[in-house]
C-alpha cells in the first residue's frame, strides 16, 4: 500500500518543482527582453528598473544589458549613471570593444578627456584596425595635448586610406 502511493507523491513533487521553476526566472533573459521592450516603447524609467534587476540577477551574460541600460539612463538625462554603468561593464567584460568605445564617447562629451583617452586606448587595443576607433583615439590624444601621438593616429588613418584622416589632421591643426 505504501509503495503504490509513493510514485503519485513523487510525481506531484516533480510538478510542484516545475511550477516553481517556471515562475522564477533562472536567468536574466526574460528581464533583458522586457527591458528592451520597455526601452523601445519609450518607458525608460521602467526599463532602467528592469534592466538593473536583470544585471543583478544574472551577473550579466554579455554586454548587451549594460549598453541598453546606459542608453536608458541617457534618455532620462542621467549621464553620470550611464558612465557608472559602463565603468562597471568594462570591469566585468574587459574584452568588450563596444563598452570601452561608448564609455570613451560619453567621457569625452562630459569633458573627462583623460578618462576618454584611457577608454579609447583600450578600445583601440581590442580593434586596432578599426578606423573609427583610431580616429577617436587621435582626437583624444589631440584633446590632451599629445600632438605627436595624435599625428601617429593620423598617419595610420592616412596609410589605410580612411576618409577620416583629413578630418583628424584638420582637428590637430586647429582648423575644424
């Protein structure tokens, strides 16, 4: 009698476990998807909350959640939080060119020229042949009065035939 009831109890336990697991997200995928939807729908403040939970819960599987969260912070005019999120992202993902590049761009816009320089140096090491990164690094060198290094970036762009080379040269010469 006891043996015949055990399989039934065992099945009920399995069903309860499956229901609990289905109700509790095991990874941040659904939260990221919800945050992406909210951001796309213009609900930036709600998206920020969801994406922060996504990062906390998953520990972030890739840089997508960090980039989207920084976008949402920009939309709600909290640049300092966007920069902070990106700094955390590069510490978790030191091989992420998009995080370093975006961080450098925001730092440059905020007037943190040396912070931008550091970020663009990292981005350039990750993608040494990317003309946009080389250009931004050259601009950062120029902005920090490191003219010889800026000219090296100009020469790199010029040899690669990049249309960004004249723009960088004009900036270095103060003609922009």
